[in-house]
C-alpha cells in the first residue's frame, strides 16, 4: 500500500499544495483529472486555470508502508499528523486548511508530530494477542487424583480429544457436571474442592440415576460401555438425542455408531 505525504508544486512561482493519501498513484491521477474538469480545491484550481496544468508537478515528500491488515483509522491518523507537520513547517500557499488539517477528515483535533509515535505504539499493542494462554489441571474422576498440568486450552483439548470451546466452558463456567471421560478439568491452581462444590460435582456420585448404554459394532459385538447417553454424545461429538433415537429404533445408527441399553 503506497501511502504518503505529497505536494503539488507550481513550477513557475514555486507555490504548492500539501496533502496526504493512502494511495499515492490514484491520488495523483485524481488531482490532475479534477484540474482538467475545473473541480476540487478552489485555490489551486484557479492557479491551474491561470498557469496551465503542464506547469504543475506532483512530488512525494514522505512515504509510509503499513501492515496489510493495519487499521484504516490508524493509517489516516498517522498520515494526517504528518500532513499537519509539513503544513506547519512549509506553510503551503494553496491549502485551504492550514491550522487544523484533521478537522476535514473527521479526526480529533490537536494532533502533533509526536502523535505519530503514540499511534505507532498503539497499533503495535493492537496487533499483539491479548489472550493469555492458561494452564489447565486435569484430575481423575471420581478419585480426584491429580494427573497433569497442560499449557493452553487448545493443547489440552487436542490431547484429551475434546472440543476446545467445550473445554473452555468447562474450565471457566462449568457445565452440568463439569467432567468428561472420567476427568475433571479446571484452570491451574484453582481449588479443586471449591471447584467441585461450586459445580455440584460429588466424588461419591451414585450410578442409580443414570442409564448405562453399550456401544456395539454393526454385528452387535461389544465395543465400550458408557455411563450415560450424554457422556457418549459429548465424547463422540454426536448430536443431542441421536443415541436415544438409535436405542428406540428410530435410527439404525448415528454416524456409523451403534448403541443399546446395557440391560
């Protein structure tokens, strides 16, 4: 992106106009096109009509190069601060806005040359990731034995084959039981006992209120037993209620998984 500060100079009397743009080539073409159509800045337009368009030259004073994804407001503020600097320094005869260039561009007044340094710092800070990875502690359930600590939700979700958004929800907000595949996940150094108390997880969880199911292959051979349908759905990333439809006979299978009640 060819950005910069430019001036349009009258080669006969050396009077000039100063401007800024995010597209230098297009702006040059735009200016001289308007001159031919007698449009644009009234001061320089009258000068062009008097001296002729061939006696005016487009000169780049200062070039800028920005990241491709740099914020356009940030770019405009940088360019305007530099434009104001050169306007104050060189006192162009053809500019309409002299004291407050920024007012014509919707940018807060009072921009100085030092503003560009402040804006650069702000843009660098904006580009830095503001999310800090957190350590995740893993405990066995229901024994509550510490297993390991893993750096980052994504790493933990990949190792334990759990969706990362679901993992973050477990660690931050908790779900109905806040455990999965006989593991409890929480952020590092969280008080696990308080965590369990707040999320209403009990290490002496009774199986009486659950309906165990069995995962089988197409021929009906045993593969794995699940404590509840919900555990199987979350672990296998199945749609809610799909297993119950398989068990009831509404579906033959769900994503090529077959199930039946344990009894």
